[in-house]
C-alpha cells in the first residue's frame, strides 16, 4: 500500500489547477459518495486529482487509487480502504472502478461502514450503475464528463475567458449578444481548429499524432473497456470496429440494417444491439423520434459519430462540411438538452425547438414558426433567427 500512496502523492502534487472543467461547478462536492463516468480521454482523472489537491491544501488526508493497478489483483479494496481510513484518511478517490470485479458491492460496504469518509469513484461511460449489485445506485450521485466544449477549448488553448450561455440566451437574447464577448473576438478564426483537434484535452500541435492516439484509444475502448458490458462477447470486437469504420464514412445517416449486416457479417437482428454498445462507449450517438420509449433492440433513425475529432481521425477523405456541422451541433447540445430525430428538420431539441443546420444555401424560407431556427457555419454573430453554429459550443 505504501507504493500506492507514493503514486497518489506524486500525481496529486503534479496536478495543475490552471484549467478546470465545466463539471467542477455542477458536482455536489459535499456528498459522501460521488461517481464520475465518461469516455476515455475526457479528463476524469485530472478533475478528481484537482479536487484532491484542494482538499489536501486544507489539511485533509487524501488518496487516489487506480483499481487497474496490479496491486489490486492480490489485495482487497475493502481492506486497503480500511487501512487508509484508520490512518486518518478523509477523502478517497478510486479510478477505473469497472476493472475491479466487485467494485459496486465493496463501495457500498465502505460507504455504509465509514460514513465520514468521502469516496469519489470514476470509470468508463459504459458503467450502468442501475444494474450494479449492492444497491449502490441509491447511494451514489452520478455525473458524466464530456469532451471539451468550444468555450472550454478557447479557454485552455487561447487563454480566453468567455461566457457560458443557456439555450434561451442564444435563441431569445435580450439585446445584442455580441456585447457579452470581447470587441476583437473572432470566433471563426479558431473554429476549424476545434472541429479537427479540439474535443479532447490531450490534443497537441501534431495533428497526425493526435489522430493516431484517437484511433488507438478507440481500439482500446472496443477491445478492452467494452468487455465490461454485460452480454458483449469481446471476440466480436473486430466486427464492432468494422461497423464503426463503416459508420464513420457515412455519418450522419439513416441506417440500412440489411446493408450494414452484409458489410460487417453481423446478423441483422443483432445490429441494433451492437449500435447500442457503440453508443454506451460514447463512440457514436443514436437519434430516435420523440415520444417513444427506447430499447437496445430498436433501430435508430439517425447515427452520428460522438464528436467531430473522431470523424477526422477515421475518415479516409476530407469529411463533408454538412457532416461536420451536424456532428458538432449534436455533440455540444446533447450535454444539457435532449435531441430527437425529425423528418422535417435536422434537429428537434427538447421536443420544442426546430433547427436546420447548414451553410450559405440555407434560407429563412425554411423557418416555419418562431420556434424554428437556422444555424449557419459562416456567421460570426446572430442575425435575427439565423444563428452561428459556433455559439452552440458555449453551452457548457
């Protein structure tokens, strides 16, 4: 355990507090059992280490343990946490919990036995806490961390502190919304860099190296993380990668299950389930009509890649602008709002607002009511009911 504590000490001390994610302000940090899930690479570990660093500066004894450490192959989590608590531990963070077989039951036991010990746990987006043993779902407060918004990207890469906007502020602004931004702010000059390489916090200067990392991360998710999904046979990982690749060349599209089954050798009756696996892993997003109950066996009406960076990393040729626009809109708006398929417009949001997303060719003639909006990628700032695409990246 001493080695675990040394690793914890080093990680916490070397964590920067310079940039903090949007989720930090949404988490109820006073709760005693907090869960944070999300896709690989979104920054869950850094978020937790930042919190631990602050609590340590307050004089509390804190620790960070990753449950995929070899230590936990031979040592029990309950006993390890008990030892930490008995030596005065107050805040315990447990990462990669889905790699420890009985994690939910043991976390429940720790929470019940040591009510003054705060436990923060994190793991893959595939965690479905409602299906875990030990009734932990009634004890833990769960959150999900998404990739960088366009606003966060500008803060971390360009050191620009820009406003957080709500949907109503964008759709029905009181006055000129550009007054919320610096006079010299030119959003379109940064927008393409975000679309190509800005979604994950670890992006660097070398674009090809970044895409290589993304492709490797995708393989790791499919071949390693998805083994934790109940009912998924990891031997089908290759088929799942092939399915994702085929989707990446066509998204967003209305799936033809018979065609996909033929190309991937996945039985047509299993395809909807496989698509749900990819969605659980946050590799794709599935869109369904409003007003229906969704099951894993239901065919989606439309499929998107999870974010635009995946599109550029997987596409064999330069992606179509229309595809990039729609994936960006989906990836940013879904964090705080519900999106549904609509046969008449590109997006139906909250079953109330209708959005047509496009470029210069889109016209106001397509706006049928005061709840229909035109979203354009060539606008710097709103003009009536024509809204700039980039501004939807300021909602988290």
